[in-house]
C-alpha cells in the first residue's frame, strides 16, 4: 500500500491539472468575447444555415417559364 505522502502528491498534481484544464477552458470562452468575434459567429451561423437548406435544383437542367 502506498504511503500517504505519495497519495497527497498525486492529489496535488491532479488538482494542478484540473486548474490548468479549467483555465484553458476559460481562456477559450474569453477568446470568443473579443471585439469582432460577433461577425465570425454570424458567418458561422450563416454557413450552417446554408448547409442545412435542402436543395431543389435538378442536376444540370434549367427550367423555362412558359411565355
């Protein structure tokens, strides 16, 4: 059975790893709040909406309207 000192050390390392992970996640969230990121967000939404629309075009044929 491992002694208590190595168990405490492992917990400290794990706690530090968790703090770094949380700090990285917060940094990514702050990055999205930079000025100008609203435009990028809108572009992403527009691209996703365009990709989600079904296309009604037939392959290679154009439709003429009756005169």
